[in-house]
C-alpha cells in the first residue's frame, strides 16, 4: 500500500509538473527536470483516467457542451477535485500544452472501465464529431474553445493590481493639472503630465502611448511577520498620450513680473545653452476607463499589452503554506467570498504560477474557555473553506481568485496544497 501511495503521489506530481512546464517558458521549465520514470508513470495514469471514487455524485454519462461553459465548470461537474481534470481527460504529453480542446456542440461521454473513469468526445469505435455554429471562414475553431474560467471574473484584474518597489511610483510621470483646473478628473477629461526630472514624456517611436493611472503605493505586509513584501499601487484608470512634453520661451513681460504667464502649468528653467529662460509645457493625456476620480499627483505607468491568458488549473508541484495578505479592492474590506480576489504572501520566488489551485483554510478562532476554571485560551482547528486559483504573480506576492468558499475569507487565513 505504501508503494502504491508513493507511486500515486509521484504520478500526480508529474502531471502537475508537466502542465506547469507547458505553460512556462522553456528556460523556466528546465529548472524542473522530469525523469523518464516520472514521465512514464504520468502517461500511464493520464491514459487510464481517475478512480471512480473521484467522480462527483451526479456526474452525467453524457453532456453536450454549451456556450458559456468553462473548463473549470465542466471539471467540477464530473470531479470532486476539479484540478485533476488532466487525468479525467486522459491527457497525454502532446495535448497538455493545449488543453482547451473542448468546444460548444461537442458531446462528452463518460467511460467507466476497471474501476476508472475517463471523458471522451466520441463513443468507442465512433468517429469524433464537433458541431459548431456557422462563422466566417477566417475564424479558427480554436477561437471557440472553452476558457478555464468566465473571462469577466479575471480579465479586469490582469491590468489592475500592480506590485512595485517603494520608488517606482515616485519616479513615474505624474499628473500636474487639468484643462479647466478642476481638482478631480473623470472619463473624457484632458490632463497634463510631467515626466521625472531629465526624462520628459514624449511621443516617439517605441515610446508607449497607453498608460495606466495609479495612486498610493500601499505596503503589503506578511500577516504573521509584518515584513513588507511589496507595494500595491491603487489603480484608478487609463490615459492616452496625445502630445509630448516640451518647453517654450518665457516672454519678457513675464520675466519682468518674475513669474510665468502660465503659472501653475510650468516653471522657469535656468541655465539654458543660449541663456534663454523657458517654461516647461507638460505632456497632454486623455483620460479613459476611470475606475474612480483621478487627481493631480496620480502617476502613470505604461499599460501592458492586452492578452487573453489560458490557465491550466493544477495542484502545485511542491508543498505550499501561504496566507492571505489582503482583500483586493479596498483597505477597508475585511472579508471576501466567491469570485473575489485575494493577495497571498507567496510569489514567483516561492514557485507560484498562474493556474495553481490552493485549498483555503479558516483561521481557527481563539477564545477563552469559560467551561474551564482556569479560563485557558484555546484556538479552534482550521477547517477547509474552499479553493482559490492563482492568476497573477509577482516576486513575493500573488493574486488569486476565490473559486469556492463556504465561509468568508479573512486576512490571515491559510492556503495549502489541495487534498
């Protein structure tokens, strides 16, 4: 029994490893070599499926995939532990890099043989058929493949959270004024921006035109040690650069008055090559997608290219013991539930990767035992409270989406390898 258990753990670890390596760059995958024995074991387990005991109570024998379905949702329909879906599908090494081979219109068949279950898109001996809606010729079938999760749950957070070091925002271009001198700006407003000293914000080939607007770098502290793990910048909106930062000569009448005619919009620079005094003319940006009011002093950082990530939900290959650092959205938020985002105190340096599924554990309540004459302090044991999936990683912290939770999730709650 012990040998079988070790083989089973090795197989699951290898499957998770193979899925992770497929989603990571080749250089990163080389850090986690797979032995020939692990590879053979993984192929064997993946080809035969999962034990019948792993099936959900009401797993259907057939199911027609619908638009709006997700890989995670279908896996949860069939499995008690959805992150084991590669085994259920009998994924081999060639198909793991592209696991989203399920399309609307396909019929899924649950096969049960010798105590194991597998899913297939065709009955044994019958050719596979895929029914899809008519579409233009240039649209590929891959575009209809099921996403892991509903896109609207994660996509907004792929550009919002930003963890930086203490100086990054301080050295970023900043909003200095608006066109009509309002203190607060919103969608459609025009604002004026200055780059850091010696690096004016200009429109040039290779220079970004799309920016994200941030405010306040809030320290993210480990809930147990108090160590600062990074600084989370508060996302407030987007900005498009429409005009470069420049300079303009100062009129003599303004010099005589001892100030610039555009007071509040520029400042006199001394020591020009020809001795001419000039005003700084800030760059111009148009504000869009404001999540809340944008203000003078807010900072701009280049927006990342839009990407549609395909996550492979899987158990981490190594042991994980993490804790919730914060609930994303507001410092005042103390509790989180399903489909909300949490920050955890483990990041890329700890082996966290997008797609890792973690089990949530409650933080046992600590209280005084009133049934004890000595009034001893006791702490209730931690209990399983659902699962979360990591979708965005930084050096020392990661962001995870709560997929399921029975109770509210709080700062300090633990996340461990799923059972």
